[in-house]
């Protein structure tokens, strides 16, 4: 099914029913499903052909992350980076079906208004870039379709996103910020946005 808007109620319904699909995130096109739906998350990883590298959980707000099972103490340290294109890796012994036994999970609160509205209705989503391992991320819904075809339930066409960078991925180690992947935002070791 093809959508042209993140605000379509049928899209919300599909996700709530366990749908897996492609949509434009605040950074790049993502392969997504509801984070609370373990079967959908397993299907997402199988579709991506990924067994060892977990996706990122995106949410409308920190309350949604807490409701999912993220410990509030880990959120307090990183709330300053949100909303925005910064994914933070935090310890997590819960949610093993999402972090694939890594005991840590990447989380982000996007600043994209339409995406935030969708997340308000669906709850947190697991997202991973819309590509197969070793291939470049999709810049358009059409490119994503060449990777996934009818293996997914829906595509949301948000136009060409080739100018967008992936999120910056950081981890807090003691009192320092470790940048794991530099992306859309530059962050210093002290946590200042450059």
C-alpha cells in the first residue's frame, strides 16, 4: 500500500495491526514497525536480513520511552539533545527482542512534526535505514521498493531525501559523550552541540 502522508489514519491502523513498512523519518527513509510489537520487530529484522545490528527506537516523547520500559535515569542525562537527529545508546537489559542481546538500545525523539504526530498515535517505532546490508540507504520510496518490494506492508512517499544525513549516534560514558557515528549534528565530548 502506498501513502503520501504520515497523517493517514490507515497508516496508523496498519502499524497498530503489526505492519512493517517504509516511511520518511526525520533523517533518512526507515524500515519501521511498532516497538511494543515483538512479532513485528522480529519480522522487521528478518526483512532487513539483519540478525546482529539492532535498530533505533524513535518516540514522540520521553513518557513513551518510559512506558516501553526504558529506565528514566538514562533519559535524564540525554534529554537535552531532543527533539532532534541525535540517537543515544543507553544500557537496557529489558527489550531483548529489540536490542538482539546487545544489552543496549539506541533511542531518539525526532523533531519532525508529522513524524511526531504519527508517533503520538502509534507509540514508539523501531526504525532502521531502508536498505539491505552493504547497500546505500534509500533516498526515495522508489529506491526502498527496489530493496524490499512486496516484503513490506506499506510505503510512505515523502519525496527525495538525498540531502539528509543520518542521525548522530552517541553514548554517555561516565561524564563524557562518545560519538559513535557523526551525522546530522556535531557533538563534542562534553556534550555541547557544535
